[in-house]
């Protein structure tokens, strides 16, 4: 692994190399509270195997992690219900938009994977199972605060409210799945937890640190503590690799070669197994909803480190 100074230099280099791309793409506007974000923001952070977090640019500014939260809810749901989760949600790439409804009808309401909206709503349904939406969010926050080593992580209530007020498409998906008996809990209860976990505000530094167990076979590399079983971490990574960027997942695997997850807030979490985790944030999105400059930054980083899983 590169030394600490090398890594700081590398991140500064990636920041400079991708500077011309800052502001490219389009900021998500279908959630009104996200529309006001400055498109020129750019942050990147790398958490290494000692737990040290290196950062550059706006790496300490909290942003809306949106669909990146689906990785953490998946980890918690797998720990909670085990492989039975896969009876309710598949693990195949969808090849369609994150909020598409067409596939659901063909496949009797069972979503293709847990990283598109309907799949994540199913996962959230499993988390609210006992205790309700507030308890599910409390458990998720507790998990993230421990993993990130930062008690200040919170849900941005304004973003959650904005999403709840404009969430017609997610409501349609949820009710559609309810009609097939895939969702077990009250739809509005499940969505209230879903909107809140999408509205988590985290910085690149917090996000990279929180996801570090995924790069070390489910263990926190600093303490050796098992966060999730090794086989679960590997499977979460495989789902991220194949499904983490909706109908843009093949392109991301081709260009970056790391398991990753993007969110419409412009963040991407990428996992370099055995090396560490990278979180990047730039709000301008490509057509599929992946950060344009963020994906380019990850490509530049991997080019310089050789960290593709296909090495
Ligand atoms: N909260 C967003 C939604 O439900 C998440 C989408 C995303 O980040 N791709 O549409």
C-alpha cells in the first residue's frame, strides 16, 4: 500500500486531473431539496487498512448519500434475516433505471436487486419489521456512527421531507409490490424509513470510513472486529459490482473495475478489496444518475494504483 504522504499526493493529483470535469453533468432536481446543491463541489476521501482517512477537496462537507445508503441497509438486513432476504429480492443487474416499474410486473413484484429503488424498499421493509420505522433508522444511525467513528452523522430532515412530498414514483413501486405480497409492513411506514435513510448526510471522509469493513472481508481492519460475516461482505461487493449504478453498472465496472454504489446526491462509494474504500462527491450526474466527475476521479485513481479487482 502507498504511504500516507503518497496517498495525500495521489488524491491531490486526482483532484487536479478531474478539475475540468467539475460542474459537468446535471444535478438531480426531481427531489427539490437536492436541486440547490452547488454543482462545483468536489470531494474525495480514502480510508486505508489502518483506519486512517486521507482526503482532498470538499471531503469534510456532508452531502445527501441517497442510494449509497442501500449498501448499509442491505448489510443490516442480511445480518437480521439472513439468506431468506433473497426470497424477496433478486441479485441480478436490472439493466433499467433505478425507479423503473416495468420489470416488476413481469417478475411478480420481486425486484431484480437490492440496489435499485424497489429492491431497497423491500430491504427497508425487512428492517422495519420489528420496532417500526424510527427504530430502524436509529439502528442504522448507530451502525454508521460506530463504523465511521463519528457520532455526528444524521439524517437531513429537509431532504427527507422533500422526498416524502414528491415521492409518487416510490409510492407506486411500493404499492405495486404490496399488491404482490412482497412488502409485509404498512407502505407509508416502510417509505418513511426509506426516505430518511436516503436523506442521510455524510461527508466523503465519514462514508469511506463507514464502508471500510467491505474492503476487509467484513472486518474493521483496525480492531479486527467482525462487522458482517466474510461471505456476506463478498456478496455485498458482488452485488455492488453488478448492480451498483443501475443501467450504468457495466460501464462503471469497465472503467473503474471496483465494486461501487452511486447516489443521486452525486456521491459514489467504491471498495478496493485489501486496500481500502474511496468515497467521492460531485453533484453533476450522467444520464443514469451516477456522478460524472466522481466516476472519472475513480477511474483516474485506479489507473494510478492498479486497484481493479480484475488485476
Ligand atoms: N432517494 C432516491 C430515490 O428514491 C434515491 C435514488 C438514487 O440515489 N439513485 O429516488
